C-alpha cells in the first residue's frame, strides 16, 4: 500500500516515466526499487484508474509517462487531511467508516 501512495504522490508533482519513478524513489528513500516491483504497481494503479499512462515519442523511442487522475488526487487529499488530524480524530473517523 505504501508504495502505491508513494507512486501516486510522486506523480502528483509531475508526470514521470517508470524509470524516473524508480530513480525518484531511490533519492527519497535511499532504497533501490527493482523494476519488477515498480512496473506491476504502475499497471495496477493504471488499471484502477488512479494513474493514467501516455506514450510520448522521444527520438526513436516511445516512453510511457504516468500522471495522476482526479481519483488519486482526491485520495491523496484525504490522506493529507488525515495526517493533519490528531490521532484521536483519525481513530474516530476510521471507526465511523467501518
């Protein structure tokens, strides 16, 4: 789950290719993420309409750039709201939704 949120957050700043997402995650976390982990997450996020991919021609190559959708922006905003709330309020909110 955390990787999905991280990917969506990165893409909320600007569209990125899968390769650039891997580089940004390494800069942010100092961990090396293997493409075999990142790309399946991107495909899942795209399938669930949380990100959108667009092929762009760069020279002779086509590179897919991912960007967030309105759905993922709403989710990221909700996460920000929850992080700003005191823990007691977050727990109340969580309990009321279950």
